């Protein structure tokens, strides 16, 4: 049965104030589903609190009403029915113009589900467990159901001194994420950045306590769109302070595969080139591999470059390449390549002779580590940040690097 919820805060948002998705470029209120707390989607999910938003969707916490029913008791010596525990889920509701993107992500998730389920990295990949469509005033909205997560990696980093994870945790996260990256060697190229790395809750009390507080004491603020009348709710996604005693129970997971690419021959753009080689641009701007920028064709090794930059973000919290945009905020490939040359030396022909200067240049952008750890990290990252894709180590090989031997110390 659905529970009765307060519709909104008694203090609405001022009409001229932009809220959440209204800040997105080319925002169109008609494209978004008019979701509201208490609404039931897919005949079984009751929306509770809005916890995210973007150009193409809003994200809500919901309760699965099908789990709140009488069910069999499976404990020993028990033949009675019992009341099943409530399940909370995350629902991503796409706007009507993003159905193609949502279908693509749905297809990628299904592809992942068919790949090596026993692989140790499979549990690091967050995919949807259910998909369905929601009818709205302007058309159909694809909806994907996920396991709830606490927050993105970049928000977790902000909770620590100087916004840096403790080195032991940073090493553990890099090791775990490499296992996930190794899983993608089964036919995919991912889109890795801190926003797409989510961390789990540290214990099972955080989420129920948050829901209780948000739905009884702190209902969401709102405003009504002056053109469509759609109610826009202010996102509530702060799950409160960390329980530091349970910090080690938090695990990173790779999420959001809307821009991921398959490299198994089913992709038509791949087939136009050599099998297993992609031709179209991929990757977030700062994380783009040199072969992607130069249009030389790319494969799984582009992910290794991407992960090398991400590794710097995890260890140092500052971007390795910072001058990749022009004065108007547009991506500048020439400036990006110039930064690469400053760090790696000239491209391929002189690459081997420039390897020592590459290490020296990287050394200047990793100031936070002690000397022994810095040298270990530079050795580790130099195996990923190479001009030639074939010279980069695989995720599985990188997991064996001595820098990640945190468990032995």
C-alpha cells in the first residue's frame, strides 16, 4: 500500500529563482515528466524524494511496494508467513527527447549483464535491474531502476582534509576500479570520470533514516513552472555526515553507461575501420586519449589512458590537464595536445628517449605524496600515460603493480 506523504514544503521557492534542471542549457520544462512525491510509477514504485537531476532526466528515491507484502518465511523451523522488509530504489526518469539515449544505456546494461557474470569486476558495475516506460503529457518517458548509492566520488573527496582521500583508501579504490575496468575488456569502452564513480552506503541505517527525515520533517521546496504548470522540486541529496567507523564498508562502483561504446563488431562505426577499432570521438574532454584527439582510431587501451588521468584525480584531487578549454569554454584539442607534450615529451618517434623526462614532469604535479609513495605512483601511472596505445598495460596487469600492495603494509 502507498504511504501518505507531504507534497512539498510550506516555504516554496521564489518564482524567479532557477531550480535544478532549469539551470541546464536548452532547458524545456515540457520534456520532463511532472514527477511528484507520492506518485506511483510502474504500478509498484512510490516516489519519495528527488535526489538528482540533469539535462536529460530527474532522479528519485522510491519505495518498492511489491516488497512490502506478506511473504514466506525461509528461516529454519518457520512455516509461517512474515512481513518482508521494505526495499528502496533509485529511479531515473528520462525526458521525452532523451528516449534514444535511454534505450542506448538500456542496451549497454543488458550487454553487460550477458558478459562474464563470475568475473570479479562484475560487482563493481552498477546497472539497472528494471526498465519501463512512464506516460506523460508530452509522450513516453523511459525509466530505469537502480540500487541506491550514497554519492559520487568527487563529493566523497570533499569530506576529507584538502579534499583528498586517505592514501590507503585511494589505493583500495584504484585497485577495485581496475577490476571493473578489466571486466570491460569483454567488449566495451567506458566513459570514466569522478562523476560516474558512485560509492555505496557505509551501513544499512543511513538511507532509512534519511527517508524518514525527508518525508516527515524536511519536505522538498518547490515552484510551479509559469508556462507548463509543472511542479519543480528542489533536489535533496545530502545523506548526512559519514559514519567514520564504517568507512571501510563503502565501495566504489562504475555507473552511467549512456555514453559507453561497444567494441565487439556490432557497432557500425567500428566496422568501417578495423575490427575492434573505434573511429568516432569518445571520452570526457580532460580524459581524452591522444589517439582519440588525433583521430587515429582507438580501442580498449583508450580506457587505460582515461584511468591514468582518473588515478591522478583520486590521489591528488586536481586535474592533470587543466588548459583544455579556450576563453569561451570550448574544448581546445591543440591546447590539450600541448599539455600532453609538456608532460610526455614529443609523440611516438622520440617517446622512448623521452621516458625519463616524462617521469620528471609528472613528478611536479604530484606534490602531496611522500617521496617513496610518489615514486611508486609515478611508476604506476607511467604505465598508463603513454603516447602509443600498445605500450599501455592492461587493467589486470596494473592490479599487480607494487604501488597497490597496500594490503601487505
